[in-house]
């Protein structure tokens, strides 16, 4: 499947039992920031053959949280506390979905971010989220 990936994308570096079921996910970290990508497969679709809205929510949450965690200085760990999403148009099986955060800000206790999910140049969803910054265990 790697031949189907856009240039620069590699398997997502932080798998988990949940993401193993959602994925496979891919990431690209370059000068423009962190992008999360996913090829819509049959197991991502609802009965109409469209990417399930819950899939888009998961991809948006991952892109928002991981951008804040990986690009903050110093590095932080965030926990989602709020997520709002607007669905613009559907994605179909075979589509490449790419999520890119266009704004984020992290403080000592909280962070916020905004993300657009696209298929090609078309926006399919926009989301924003808030995150609690977790303090390291002592």
C-alpha cells in the first residue's frame, strides 16, 4: 500500500489498540507542520460507502492533539477536553484524507487548535479543539 502514499508520508509513529482499528494512519512532518493522512478503506465506511463521520472526528482529534504535543516547546502532553467539527462534504472509499492544523496555541495548562481535513484541495471537514496540558508524573 505504501506506493499509494503521497510523498513524505510514513506510518504513524504512535500506534495504539484504538488506532490499529481506525487505521492505518500515516504522518508527514516537514517545514509546513505535521500532517495526518489516511486512505479510506472499506472498514472506514458506513452502509452508503462513505467515510463514517466518527472516522473524521478521530482523524481530526489526532491531528489537533499531536500537532500541539510534537510542535510545542517545551514538549507537552495534551488530553482532549472539547472538540467541535463541521462536516462539509463526504469522502468515499479510495479517497486520501489529509488533516493539517492551521492554527495552534499551547500554554501551561491548556491548548487550542484548528484543523482542516481535505481530499485533494477540497475541504471535507473543519474542527477545533481544546486540550488540557497534562503535568508529568512526579
